């Protein structure tokens, strides 16, 4: 009879989390469930240290008279229900985190695409129907001094320069652009992208004073566009 009177599992379902605030609400629910589980275990502990599996009958199969059978059965039943609720909440938290992570990646991809579209919308040389072309080279290396910063960086004669620090095909006007970047980057690494025999190469060039002339030790000539 006591077991019949024990509360049934509520089967409470928490809405699937889709935002950070939803996850926070699920975590609050998790903490609440854990506190209730702890409270029910304390009820068992107060009954002669009875746990979840100890028998509630004596050696002669009579109900134990030294514990409150109703409290023990109710606490055990509540713990089972709460543990099921806890598993469900933790699964929802895990799913929500995966969803948020996937959504963040999608948003990042959209932001990049929008930034590219925004950049192309400011290109006066492209009509809306034209698609962006791969980056083109704006200059070419026609000589390199041995032992120079350019040589140490791996730059080679006939390399076609696509990017030199912040200078690229879109903003290149003259070699003064490159010279300005070099002067302001002495001792600092510059990312240099070149086309070499049809392949792109990414180099790190550090403009540095050396035994030769200038900070690079190479000669660059502009390409006709």
C-alpha cells in the first residue's frame, strides 16, 4: 500500500535548447534536479543508512519496523525518476551545444561570404553579373642578392607577387606602396604571396638591415594590368 501511494514519475520534458539563454535555463534545471536527488538520498540516509538496494524486510520476510517504509520507498522512487530527468536534461544540453556550434560555423561562413560580396560591390571594374576572378599578380621579382632578407625568405627570381603585406592587386598603384610597407615593417614579418610556375606560395619576409643595399635585397618591377 505504501508503494502504491508513492508519487509517479512526472516525465517532465524541458524544451530543446536553441540559444545560450536556453542552455542556461537547462543548466539551472540540471542543478535543481541534482539538489532534489541529494535531498532524497539524505532521506534514505536518515533511515538507518538505507540506500537504494537494501532489503526492506527482515530475516523472516516481515516488513522492517526500524525504518519508515513509506519514506524509503518514496525517496527511492523519486531518485529513479529524477535520475531519468537528469539524463534527459544532459542530453538536451549536449544537443543544444552542438546546434549552437553548428550555427556559429554557419554564421561565420555567411559573414565571410557577405564580406566578400561587400568588397566586390565596391569594385568599379566589375559589373554585378561578373564573378570575382582569382587574385592577380601586380609585380615581379627580377633580381635577388645572395644572403639578403628576400633570399632568406625563399623569394626567387621570376616570382610574381600577388600580395605583399597589405598591398594587393586591388590597392596597388605604384612600387611606392610596397616601399612604404617595407619602411614601416622593418624587423617585422610580412606575409608575401607569390605565383611560381603556376603555383601559389606563402612566404614570410622580414625587412632587415643587412650588408647590402636596402631592407630586402631584391628588385621588384610592376606588371602591366
